[in-house]
């Protein structure tokens, strides 16, 4: 395998039509896995229809046409680290006690089996690039992979001054024109910015992340592989090349609806969650930049989609086109003003519903959708099932293989979303039920109230429904594991030293 870091010319915007063919699988040929993740992407693709207008996502749409598009898919947690930890471990935050970005999996669970580690033990060539685990230092142990290309933060190094979290990034001052959003209040608030970055498209981190994956697909030979490719877009900052913003330059931007009394019927805990970042939202609206922010978020989605297309094109042109399972997912959604909230970190639909597509070479149900309530925590057990492997892991998510065979199959499961100790949303085909750590509740009927504007939890008429949904709640919640400040992390030796016990955990 060639491990190059040179920047290649950007591939064509659309991958070729023949890439959506679904040839049969030779039983003697081992299947490969291509796992593609995007970051902070809500349900704004054409095939999900969450935006309400046209979104330029031709590659994700084409992938949905060759696989199963899960239209009621949700994240394990509405924040990066716990969600990605769940995907990589097959375990929910309520099982691991990893509830936010300030906790490490390896430091607290040095022997925990993960998705890349599992495939490595099965004899696969395991490689990746970009954001698979959470992106900060200490979250991507080298021994999980045979090789990994980490992006360099070249897009915005002026926000990466924390050398413990980003030891590989050289700080540089921002370029002229910063902040590009024209919201002066957001200046210096790390990633809170958007606009056209004055650099070549080939210099964007996500382009380089995909360059690595393309090089792998073009040069790999030999054993079966597990390839994880993670773009950082559409995570903030929404920096994009001009041509992606131009896709929406003349479009009517649909701003989210946010009734003034929307929060009057919700409990104190989500009230506090919704209030976080509200100062940023108010600054954006006061500056008249709300529409431009949404436009740049849409452009970031299209930029990420173009990178997805480049990977799929490379796979289609490789010897592995006919025997590779493809999975595409986003780690959580995003609020852009709904519920009077900006950012993620809630248990409402905007923060939890995500794109999720699985395509297998032998799929007879290609192009169909499933409205079954599913969760990304099922990726690990589903791959174990599809590859006909064995595992003794007591996974928290059910195997999705029955839905791949029949998208309308009976599905007794609900999708659970944890956010912090004791807080969980239960999503089935019709209802969203939320119970908070203080016992307060929310209940929404998506059949009549898809925007979740009317909390029905206090109405005795819905007690039976709440009781049924509550049966899906976690039987217990693991305590928060020690946070990062409880360890000394050495990024050179890749060790974690527990400050209290002195125990050293190695990551190589």
C-alpha cells in the first residue's frame, strides 16, 4: 500500500453512472468494508427530505439507490465522542459511561474490542483516514489500524492552540478577512465561523483525507480490507470552496421554523440545553447572517457529498467494486434555530436523525427505504452478521440484516439516544419519548407533529403510550468514567497515566 500525502487533482464532481450497478458476489471472494462517515450532518439530503428544499447531494442519493436508505435512523448520542465511541464499540453511552467529548475510551477501557480492532484480528488490512473515532488526541489509538491518515487542520489552524488536544497542528494566524461570517461576536470562538476560505480546493483537509483513501483503493492488493473514511464537513467551521456556495447562491434559503412559544411546555433540563449557544444564535440573527449561515451549512453538506462521490468513484474503478460492503453515516444532527437552539446536544429530532445507508454487493432490495427505527450502534453487530463472523460481544444494538433483506420486516426495536447520565430519548416509527434524569418527560407524535412543537407528556390520555415506550429505556446507566483531566496523556509515547492510581495504559 502506498501511504502518500501528496495532493492530487480533484476528481470529477459526479462519479460515473455505472458505479451504481450491483453485481453478484462470488462466494469464494472475501467481502471488504468501506465505511464513510460525515460529521454533524442532519437529515438534509434529498432522499431524506429534512431540509424542505433542494440539497445538492447527488452521491449520497445515488448510494441510496444502490442500498437501503434508513429514513428513521438516529445517533447513539447527539455529540461526537460518545456517538463515535458507540459506533466503534457497539455499546451505548449508558453502557460505557462515556457521555461527552471530555472522556477517553482507551484510557478507561484499554482492552475494549472496537470495530477496527475486530477486523484487524480477523486478518483484514485495516486502514483509515480523517475522523473515525473522535478527532482529538488520545481518541484514535495507533494499534487499532495498520495505517491511518489524520487530517492536519490546515483549514483553520488558528483555532487549534491547545497542543494537548492537537499536538500535530502548528498554530498559524488567521488569514485576512477572518471572521468570514461577518459576525464579530464569534471571532475567536474556535470553530464558529463560515464562508469561502482563501485557499485551493486541493488544500482542504477533507480532500486530502479522500486522496489517501483513493490512493489505497488504487494501490492495494492482497488481503481483504476494512477502510474507514471520515470527512470533517459539515462540522463547523463551514468553510467551503466557492463553487459549493455557488450551488445555493440563487436559491431561496429555507430558514428553520421556531415558534416563539415552542419551549413553554418542556422541562427545565432541556430548557437549559436549548439555552446553550443561544448567545451565538442571537448574534447571528442580529447581524443578519442567519440565512448565510444556513447557506454555508448546505454548501458544506455538498462539499462532503462530493468527497463521498470521489471515494465511490475510486471504488467503482477498483478491483473491489463487486465485493465491498458500503456503509455511510453521520455521527449526529444539528440545530440551526429550531427550539430556539444553535448547535447539537439535545434529544430532539434535529439533533438525532441522521443519514444512514447500507449497500451490499448482493443486495436484492437495492433502492428501497426502511422506516424502522434504527441506530448507528447497530453498525458493528450488523457487519459481524454480514461477514458471517463470530463475536462474544454483548452488543447493545440489534443486527440490521433482517431489514436489509426485507426493509418492511417486523421490527420490535426502538432507537435509543443517550445524552448525559440518566437522559434518554426513545424513538419508534411514530413517537419520540424522552425521559430526563430528574424524571421529567417529553412525548411527541410524529404522525401529527413532525416538528415536535406539542409536548404530550402531561396528558393522561397518553400514559399507556409512555409506559410502552419506557420499556425500551436502559435498565441502568453506567457512571461517568473519569474525564481527561484524570489522566496524563503522552502523545509521543501514546500512554495514559491515571493521576490517582498511577496506572499506565498504552495505546500502541
